[in-house]
């Protein structure tokens, strides 16, 4: 009986592995295996995003609303241009970018798959300027580009449903009740807010990509350090739902500083200058740090 059970588990693992699609996250080079298609994920995302926006109250501050949309679209354009130039345009070909500012004093922002991004008014006193807002939006756009939601859903499929999930996942673009339940565990939409349950590795990867995306759009990535320091003070060291699964403040800042030379290469290529008005000094060689797939204790 025991041997039969082990054999069955091996068969299930083999079936699941054969059904996944392996691809590479842009820039970081990390390999990911997805068991859900863009069509399936975007169908669920658009549905839940629409439900949230029905209950959300858009900001009445025209200037701040325009700023969020302007900075967000500038970042999205820069990222899409980069992906197209590097033969990766299919990664976001079905995305429809949308940036909204809503009336809520939470220090929060989030992104649904497909480029649906919401910023809460309570975040703006912490960002203070467009460059720091670009760091936040770059982080959220990174979640979408790296397809972290799809990856989390794929992990849950393998953990919870085993071989039975294969037929469900491959049955078409329709979102079955099982897939909807899985999606609900990854990102939840409520009348008062939203949260995405990304792992710390995913959050670190979003930090990494986020400062590079900001740099691509012409924003000085070096503001990321002071922004995250302000964020730490504003949230009491990461007490909000947005930061609950993020790396510790010290770890985050240390990682960002390690990635900064890489980000500055992109910023320098845009002819950018630092907040001091001087051209950034970029090392001739830069070591890229990849995010480990192992969970941090």
C-alpha cells in the first residue's frame, strides 16, 4: 500500500510538472512555472477589479488623480517599450493598464493582474513627490509583469488539488469555481480594500524590478531608499497589510542599495540626473542579484 501511494504521488507530480509552462521573469532571469493562462487570470482579475471599483470612491483631488495616472502611464509605457525591444512584448500583450486614486487613508497601493493599479490617498503624504510615487507604482507594475499572482495560483493548484486540477486548469479560459476559489486566496477584494498574498521572495523581486522600471521611465531610483525609510516610520515598521509579507525594513534597504548600480545604468541611459542635479556615477560592471526561491525565515 505504501509503495502504491508513493508511486501515485510520483505520477501526480510528473503530471503537474508536464502541464506547467516554464518561462523567465524579465531582468531578474528567475525561472517560473505557471499552470494558469493569461486569459484565465485576467478574466478573474477584471471581474474582481470591477467589483472593487463599484464600491470604491474615486479621489476628488484632480491634481493628485492626474499625477497618479501620469506617473503610472509613463512607467507602463517605458516597461512595454523595453519588453517590446527585447522580444518580450507577449508578456504584457493582453494587459490594459489602468491607474486610479481612491479615497482611503490607508497607506496602501495594489495591483491586480493585467495592470489594474489602485493607489490610496493615504499613501501620498508618504511618497511626497513624483519620483517616490514612481517607486511605488514601479513595485506594483513589477508584480503584474512578473506574473506573481499567476505563480501563486499555480502553487496553490499543486498544493491543494493535485492531479485533479490538471483537467480544470486546461479546460479552457473559463474560470471554474475551483479556480475562482484559488484566486480568492491569492487576492481578495472587499468594500474597504484589497490585498495580495505574495511571498517575501515575490515582494523582493518587485522591489528589484520596481526601481529599474522607475529608472527606465526617467525617475531617479535613488529616492527609493529615503522613501522606504519614510514608509517604515509611517507604518510602524511594516504593520499594514501591504507590508506584512515584505522583507524587513533593514533587509529591503540593503537589497535596494545592492541593486542600485544596476538601476542607475538604466537611469543613465535615459540621460537622467540624480536629485542633486549631477549625473550618476555608474560602475563599469554591475552584478545582478537574483531572488532566491527559498523562503526566508
